C-alpha cells in the first residue's frame, strides 16, 4: 500500500485548523514496519535499552494501556516522553499505545505526549476502537493539538481491532480518516468481547479442529483450524480497500516460537505488513517472516523482467504468468526493496 493511494480518498475529517498546519500525510515516507515492538516505559531498565532496540526493530512502541498497572499510568506516560526526547529514532518509528478513550487517562495521554514530543511522534495506537466515531474524535483532537503546538507533520492513527463491534464496523473504521495508518488484530480482548472460550493470546487452539472422515478402524486425523482467519481476512480487506496497512497483533506464548512463527506467517501470506513483538525473542521471528523469501523475490524479478510493460502472457518454469501475476510479483519486489533500505 502506498500513501499516494490515499489521495483518492475523501478528506472529510482532516481539517487543519490553522495556517501553517501540518503538511498532508501523503508526503510521509513509507517505511518497513515488520514488527511493532512493545516496551513498558515506566521501567527504567527498559528505557535504558531503547538506544539498542532502535537499531534492531522497525517500530518502538511505548505501551501505556493494558499490562501497565493503574498506579503506573502516569509514570509510563512520563517514561515514554523521556524515551521520545532522549533518543534519535532515525528511520525507526516512534509509536505510543494510549489508554482507551473511555478511560481516565486517554485525554492526558494524547495532550501531554503531543505537546512534549511534537513531530517526533509518528503514530498513536488507539485500543478498543468500536466504530468510526472513535477515530473522528481522536482525529479532531490531533488537528487541534497539531495547530496549537506547530507540528509540521500529522500524527497518524492506528486502530486495534479487538471488540465484536469493532469487527462489525471494520470497513468504516478503516475509512474513517486519511490519518489512518493501519489496524492490528487484538486477539485477547477480541476473544473476551466475543465470549470465545480461550485464555490464550493469539495463536491456535487444540479444540478448534475438524476430523477427517471415518475410514474403518484407521485413526482419524485431526486438523487444527485457525481461530483468527475470519477476522484477519476482514481486516486485510478493509485495510487494502482504503490503502492502509493490516497487522497481526500479539502472540502471548513466548515459550513456543514455532507457533508464533506459524501465526505470523499466516498473517503475512494473507496480506499483513507486520505483527507486534512483545518479547525480544520475537523480533527475529517477525523480521524473518515479514521480509519476503529471497527465492520468491528471485522468481518475482524474473516475472517482471519477462513482461517489461506488465501485460501479456508468458510461461516461466511451466507456470502461466500474466498481468495479474505481474502485480503479485510487484508486491513482493516492492517489499524486498523496502526492507533492503
Ligand atoms: C491486544 O491488545 C489484545 O487484546 O490482543
Ligand atoms: Mg487488547
């Protein structure tokens, strides 16, 4: 997805309030965002490791919401501001996950962080988004704060898709503002919201399966299914249709890197850009999964070379290629170039 795709969208909700308000979001660079790495900013030891982290990940996110105790909310906000002011992020994204809009902390999260960090802040991740109204509220608040503090680029919004109502409204959320950066699946809150009977954070479940047909006395094979397929598919379609990015969210079982990799890979194949990394061990998994496979890149380059103007039909290694597969190849080559930068 490119930011220029968004130029086609109506700009009903992005109304800069003052002369000298931020340049349009269409001028923001497109970056590789294979992992959104979560850090708890109230912990000093964690803040000290940020300079090292900046060199390893595509995005550093200060988490202020769930997993941060109520009595540490203010310390986390202050710690995030310290991280933002005290480090040069270069091409690494600086994001924050604020508290939910109906919490006692959300308003101060936004006003204090934008005032303190200004243009250093790239994206606000908004949890528990239920409909476009949540995006409109934050959009207008950001427009006011950008004007007031003289920001020169807009702060983008990333929604977490983690309530049943949010999934119902996913297309409207994706289209709610040109400020939308993308969306992440939040499987833990979503499971609770839907009364799904799992205590896991993302991934599969041994009970969610189909059995092959009975065949005499032969033991029947059990095929585990992906609990998240439906939601990821809806999210990817809503995001792609609006020129924004879709992400798989958290994978909570740090002791099972193979299952984490499988979940990330499903999401990547279905169209997701990246995933959250909650533990340092997940960074390399995300890097591996969300960078295109070199073998696949080689084939994609051959397809593009064989059809210089992107039209017609050719055979490569016995497989038919045409305008559509040229576009598939372009997705892979563009991503390879983005991650190589
Ligand atoms: C993430 O916030 C989740 O609820 O899974
Ligand atoms: Mg959540």
